[in-house]
């Protein structure tokens, strides 16, 4: 079930010293100390969601992003966006801007390869005006960047990176050849699957790489998509179709590595012919809007999400198979859950970087994320095979799930994030 500022310092950041003021005669760093309560490494959707969730906390926040704001926001990708994530955007006051630009799924159809029977989910099966949404990276980032720039307690350091650490809370940050001292109570890693912050904390991970890779591309079908999303489970891997605005669709095509690489190297006409066989003929002929891209998939869970003075969120903490569209939604819940824990701790006068405080976040999110990681792995392994008894069982299950309303609503509740403890922003 089912991404323009000039090169000068962003106006939202605190005024910084000139290069001459930053260094003494022997070249050592001599900047005035930049003191923050929280430094977030990674200015993507998850990192900015965490910063936005802390706007009214009274804490001073810095977001460090290696790219320009424009480049970070310019990724051409769409995500399956859950109703819980939509509720979080409403809680952050961003829904009026973002909501009208999302595609509201009026139907989500799950099927087993070319088996004609499908499980069809509709809004009345869930708790929202849509079963799911598709959210374009550019739309989400534009809203989050605007909110961060408007926040008086958040400084947005683009084109910046940490080049040295005296400790997890004492950092040297470089921007355009200039270096600045940062002092903070808490360093948050929102810097992706190859997280620098996770490595700094020497946090180990468990998991595995799958035998599959994913091909993504945006298409324009000949006939309307009618705001219907599809997840078709083929023996080689799931194939998802996400409806987008302007009658575009994004595909997420999972296949074994060698097959995926061969598909990616096909001439466009041959690729479209192979794609049409997976896509089906309901929407007519297909036209490529962008060049297909490929990425490998893995399951990963950090053994801990926290150390004293350090916390991990999003892909820095965990990665899952794209089946079910769970990855970004898990990260958004991480970001708002951590912000909620920090805000409550700060209001009680606690040290927000202490393990006592941070383990509240870990206990909350790590167990729930294990459940989601296990569910996506089970779905992929259960459907990505031709084992006859399992084939018969899952096709019988499709009939049962589509026919039994309470069971279908329960499955949808699990897949859309309405289980476990929800952040206050989502309630």
C-alpha cells in the first residue's frame, strides 16, 4: 500500500562573524560560540519535521544541511503519505498549504500478480477523507522550509557540514570555507541510512540487504488514473502505482538486482513494453515523464536509537522494504515523537540530552518500528515466491479480507499508522 536561495548565509540564521573575526593570527578558530539546545543534522523532510515540531518549545534549534535549500527541495520523487502523517501536518499548521497539493487516494487495490480478485480499500474503511495520499517531495519541502525560516527559534544552516567534533555536543561546523563553533545539549541524526551521527555514536545496526532493487519513474497514462493506487504482488517483487497530480503516476517496480539492472538499461521503447506488461492496460498507453532510476533495498534497525546527547530519527535509525509505503511515514512519527518527549522534558526543567529523557523516545518508537519492519518483510517474503501452498493461502486470504469489513478495517488501521501510541500532533 502505498522529492531559490543564493550562496550567501540564509536570512533565517543568526548573524555570523566575518572570516577575519573567526580566526586568530595562528589560524585557529576564534568564533563566538553558537549555542543551541538542539542541533539537527539533515535538513530533509524528517529533519525539518522535527524542527517544526519544536517551534513553540522555547528551545533554540539549528538545522545543518549540506546542500543548498533549493537543491534539498528539488528532488523529483513522490511518497505514499499516510493519514497519520497528514494529521501530523495538520497539527503543525501546514495542512492548508500542503493538503490541496496532495493526491487523495479514493481507492487502493491490492492484488496477487494477475489474479483478478483484489482487496479494495476506500475512505469509509479508515479514519480519513482518503485511504492514503501521494505527496511530492517538492511540495512537502517547500512548506517545511517556509515554516522553518519563519520560526524565531530555528536557524537553518544550508551548505554546511560538521567537520570536527570535540564531543557529541561540541562541534565545528564549516560553511563556505568558514568554520564556527557549536555547543548543544542534543545532537539529532536525521541524516539518512548512512548516518554520520549514528557512526559518531558508534551505534550498531541489525538487518540485511534484500535480493531486490527498486526502479522508480514518473509516467503519464493515456486514460485517467481516477485517484486509484495499486500494489500488485508479483513473484519477483511488488509493483506499486501511485497517482499524482496532472494525471501522472509514479511507479515503484521491485525486481531481483540483475533483472532490475537489465530493465534500467533497456531502450525506452523496450522498457515501456516491459512496463506495460506489469502496469496493465486499464489506463491505456504509457509515456515516460522522467528517466527511470534504481536503488537497492534493505531492512535495517539500529540497536539503540539514543546515546547521551545523541538521538536518531528516520532512515538514520531504521530502513525498510518499500512495500506498503512505510519508510517516510515512520520517520515523520519518529520526528514528532522525539519533539514531544523533548518539549515535555524541557517544561519540567530536565536535561534534554540525558539518557533518562532520550530513552523515553527510544522505548516509544523502537518497538513500534520493529512491528512495521517485520510487517513489510513478511509481506514481501509472503508474496515474492511461487510456493504453491502459500499461493493458494494468500489468494484465499484476498477473498476473505475483501469480504470481511471489520478485518479489512483492522488491516487498514495497521497499514496507515493508527496503532500504538500516536504523537499529540497526530491526535
